[in-house]
C-alpha cells in the first residue's frame, strides 16, 4: 500500500469487512473503480482459515489484507 500511495497513481482506496467478507475498492487515476472481495469461504478453499499464526489470531484483518493485496496487484502491477 505504501508503494502505491507513494506512486501518485492512487485516487482512493476504500476497505470494509462485513459478515465474513472483506471488500477493497481501489481507484487508479484515469481508470474505473476496481472491486475485490475475499471471504471466509475463499480462505477455507485456500487452506488459510484456522491456520496457525495470524489467521487464528486476527482472522478479520487477514481477510482485509488478502482483499487489499489482490486489488492492488490487479490495478497497480507496474508499481
């Protein structure tokens, strides 16, 4: 996130977590909004849910971080 913010190409980022689904909305200057979600079901499919470490200690934060990472990689691959 720091690299994207420092690039000057980010217009805004909005993040939320509701009912076990994290949503990240990213807007790059001159392009449409991009929305990515990452849910508990996605984490279970990936073998992450309940995994020892931060997935057990901070599951909501980990959902948010995963949605953010995918969104930023999709929209800012050059950064």
